[in-house]
C-alpha cells in the first residue's frame, strides 16, 4: 500500500516499511522511486522484516565506520545498491533471485 505525504523523513523522499511505502507527494509520479521502494519490500519479506532492519542498521554502521561519511555509507549498503541499480528496470521484481542483495556485499 502506497501513501503520499507532504512530509519528508530526514532527507529521504521515500521509505518502505512492510507493507507500506510512504513517498513525498511531490514524487508520486516517479515510477523509479516507487519501484525502488518495492524492491525494499521484497528484501524485507526475505529477511522476515526485523532481520532486514537489523542487517540494514548493522551494515550502515560498518559502512559509516569504513567511510566516515553518512551519505557514502548509506549508498554503500547492499540493499540500497541493489535498489539503485535496478530501480529503472520495472520488470526486475519478476526476475529477481531470492536474496538478490547478497551479490552487492
């Protein structure tokens, strides 16, 4: 289920928390952003939701320690790398392999 809001969470225009996608309403026509967040929903399902957030946070801390830069750490998270690479491929979720994010570690 997709919700559109006039608010942003920090500097992010979209957030996925299974089963919801929350997107700033200025970007409601951005199909790549919606696809990006749908990929996150699939990742969350694979790791039974809580596992996704534990992994995400742990990997972010590791990447932040590695790069000492918030934005670079965020972009280096395997989940984000998968989403960023395939957000423009609207058929990706139909062909995506289970645990597809692992190849981005």
